[in-house]
C-alpha cells in the first residue's frame, strides 16, 4: 500500500497535520473576537507591530486581524485540498496534488515570513521562534517539492504484430 508514496507526499501530509488544526484555531479565535484573538501568543507580534509601528485605529486593527485570519484559512483550505487529492492513488502517483501543496506553501511562507519580520521589529522572541520554525518547515517542504518529481511513467513502444500464417506478405497479394 505504501510503495507508491513519495517523500514529498508524506512530508506534505505531515505539514498538513500540523498546520490545519494550529492555524484553524488561531483563525477562528480571531474571527470570534478579533482584538482578543489577535493578541494571543501566535499573533501577538503582528498585533504589537500594527499598534506600535503603524499606529492603526481600532477598526483598522480589526480589519487587519480578519485579513490575517482569511490568509490563514486560505492556507488551511489548500492543505485540506492537498490531503483530499492525496487520497486518490492515481493523482498521488502523477503528482497532481502538488499544485495545491505549492499554493499552501507559498501563502503560508509569506504569512510566516511577514510575521517573523514583525516579531523581530517588536522584539517578541517567543513569537519570532514560532514563526521562524513555521517558515523553515514550509521552506523545507517547498525544497523537497521542487527537487522530487513524480516518477515518470515508462513509455512502452508497441511492436507491430507478426503476420499470421494465413496472411502472406507478398508483393502481388491483393
């Protein structure tokens, strides 16, 4: 059963197993209570950066929090699509699920990188370590995805079928 699994597929499934629940909880906490959810540990660096460096008003901070939640839910959705496509063996063997994983990795890396930069600007070391770890996980999976390609399907050249005894190949046979 596990003979046709590539290391990139297993790596993507493990990443999805981490990012789907972790980022869903953060996004739903932000959606329920935007300001309170934004000031929780995974997003506190973004909240401090928005309030200290950009001096955003309350409603602008709520809008930025919802935008962050939307971005995180988009990454979660693409990881879920990747897992759904990974279940189908033909899609997994051909690498058809890699596009959804690539989109999740790109958007997730962008969010983690921006959050890491914001955490370094406000000197929030715990958030910096969290976002740097997430970024390294996503970039490592992207490298594996780029380097490891799906196995090529061998092309079988068909030889012409031999003529039977009743079909003689003669020049004047009509």
